[in-house]
């Protein structure tokens, strides 16, 4: 079982940057694809970015392409989401999740979720 803990959220102004981290435990974590998702209260959760187990491939929602970057740390035990040029509409609870493949991340078909971290972007 993979356990995930997100951190790095906060209150920032439009145009600022934030870096979210997702720390994982579980001996098989390094073999999982990972994704960052976000959810605004009352709306469906959406996938923001995904990365394969070895970091070789990444995927982004159109709304964040060119602004967000997903990456994995050493030994693939941490996954990051670098968020630049933040917009008000990026405000949400961001969660990371693990899945056996990037395809499943894209579908939101994931098995393990973190508790989420709040990102609030003000004007």
C-alpha cells in the first residue's frame, strides 16, 4: 500500500509560483505512475499532471501546459508540482495519487490518495 502526504500549498498572488511536494512511503511506490489532481468545492476533481514511474513521460491538462511542471525526486520517492504564473482559477485543493500506469492517472483511476493541500491564488 502506498501512503502519500502533500505539502507546499498556501496563499499567493496571481503571477506567483508555488512548489507542491508529495512524499510517498511504500516499497512499490517507485514503480507507480503519479498524478496531481485538483478539486474546487462543488466541482469534479480534475487531473492536472501525470508522470510515469521513471519520469520518462509526463502529461498535462491544457489549462496548465507551459506553466506547471511535474517531476520526481531522487529514488522517485517524492513527486513535485512546480506551478508558475499562477492564476486565480488555479485555486483548489491539490492532491497527489498513484496508479500502475500513466493511462490510469489520466483517467483518474488511481488507487492511493494523499489528504490534499490548499492552494489559493488572489488577485
